């Protein structure tokens, strides 16, 4: 009988740790996943246009003292 009590006490510590870790994981997922999905689904405030210049732009050059 003493063996089974010792075995139960030895196994209870890891089981409590696993249960605590799972509880923490579920709470974090429930709290932050909706926020993250909303952040990644929204469009950015400032969209930087990239690619070819439009037809109304003009090329500008700046001279440097060393001729570059």
C-alpha cells in the first residue's frame, strides 16, 4: 500500500505541472489569438507604393563634390 501512495505522489507533481501548462496555454490562446488575427487582417495605415514611376514624375539628379 505504501508503494502505491508513493507512486501516486511522484506522478501527481508532473501531472499538476502539465495541467498548469495546458491551462496557461489555453488562457493565452483565448486572450491573444483574436487580437493577432485582427491585427493581421487589417490593412496598414500607410501603403508605400513600389514599382515603376508614373508618367507625371520627372527624373532628378543631385551633383556631389566628388562627381558621383
